[in-house]
C-alpha cells in the first residue's frame, strides 16, 4: 500500500514546547497569598486532563448529592453523610465569603458526617461517635484556575471548640491538557487551649493523611476519565478512518478523470470511485483540522494512533 508522505503531518518535538504558557499559569499559584501561609502537603501535576474534567469529577452533585466526594467519604468510614447542593449568591441572597481567607467565592455547600473518635485520635481512646461539620467553597477564575477551600469543625473531640482545620486546593491549567494541583492545610485556634502544640500536631497529621488520600483518589478518577475519553476517540476515529487507506490506494486512478493532455474532456470510469474520492477528500480535510487541534493540545498519543491507522508510522 502506498504510504503518505511524512511531510503531510508535522508533529512537534516535545522538546520544542513553549514553556512560557506553563510558567505563566504557575505564577497564579505562586501569587496565591492564602496558600503561601499554609503548609503545602500536595504539589503535583496531572497530565492529559483539564479544569473541566476536574470540576466534573471533584465537584459534581451526582450519585445522590455528593457524587465523588461523598463516595470518598464513605471509603474513609464516615457515616450519616449529608451534603447540600452547591448554592450561589443569588440563592443565598448574600455574598459568599470564606472567613479564613477573607475571599469571595462563587458557590458554597455544607458537609456533615459522623465518625469514630478513636479512629481520628489514634491514641487508644474509647470508641465514641464524633461529628464533623464542613463548609466548602468553590470558584473558577476564567479558564485558568479553580480554588476549592474548606473549613472543618468537630464535636465530641477533645478541645473541638478551640480549633478549626482549613484546607485549600489550587488547581491550575498549565497547558490545554495538564493540571497543576497544590493542596494547603492550616490549623487555626479560636481560643487558647491546653496542649495546643500537641492538638495542632495531631490535627495536622490527620489532615495530611486524609487530603493526600483525597488527592490520590481524585487523580485516579481523572485518569479513568482520560482513559474513557481516549477509548471513545479511538473507536470513533477507527470507524472514521476505515475507508481512508483504500481511497489513498485508488487516488492515482482517480486522476484519470482529467484528460492527461490538459483538456476538459472527462474520461469514462467508474462513477462510484469519484464519489468515494470526493468523500475521502472531505474526511482528509477534517483529519487535517483534527491534527492541528491535537498539536495545540499536545495530544501525541491520539496523533500516533491516527498515523498508525493511516500506515504513516509503524510503532
């Protein structure tokens, strides 16, 4: 079978990426004053996903009301979970402000659950049902950044009325298909308490453990979203590209429609071939646009898949 010329498709070398876009987005995180005051417990990049993917997975209200977040809480042995729907300023008829950061947010919801106090303290305390109450805040800044903040209070935990645990997720779009995730944690004491340093250390340790687990679960869920999207694209492309190799083989014959002497006389040949060739030209134009889109999104796996189906690359 005749191969297409590699010059038809120019795929950028990953080493030639423009780093400036990613650097500009990272500056958004570096300028996050609230995050700079917290202990950053997660700092990681997630490839092949977008802010839209993160929002759909992490902030959805499906599967009941809590969606992914509710499922994760059940995995951490929380019970009696109640998660309100996201509310905005219009429904609340007031500004949504996080007291810890003093920032305005677009949406807010409330999360409550019970858990075993002994599991939280991990110090041999008797098994007693404790309660967790959390306010969650969300906003998206254009198509560049998502901030997810939470403020957690507890009941039936020693000195529970003296402190709150605050977390902050700053999720930034580096390129069109890569996210940077930073998670910060801070324990705030509302009043003086005995053994304050011990309480802070214990709450921080537990916060690190739960937030790291939440990040890992989020990353896995985003990976599944990307796998499903890639599979769907490949299935669609496979069906779309199936007739292309045959038409490429027949392209030289299709030139017989024009008289070699340059006259306008049409040479008699199979009409179905002309129709097939015209359809193929439309598809090839569409593929060319798709190549351009893949390049802009640095989606080299999809490009490689397409070129393999068209017999341009062999591995």
